[in-house]
């Protein structure tokens, strides 16, 4: 996912920071594999 897409995702879904942090953690774990 590109930064622009992530920005649009956040605007469209208005997730709270905790949910956002969980999403990023999952994304980073996938990148490391």
C-alpha cells in the first residue's frame, strides 16, 4: 500500500489511533516476512 492510499484510507474510515496502530503493526510484520 502506498502512502497516498493509506492517507485516503484513513480519511475514508476515520479510524481511531489504536486501530491504526494495530493496522500498521500487521502491515510491518508482513513486510518483514
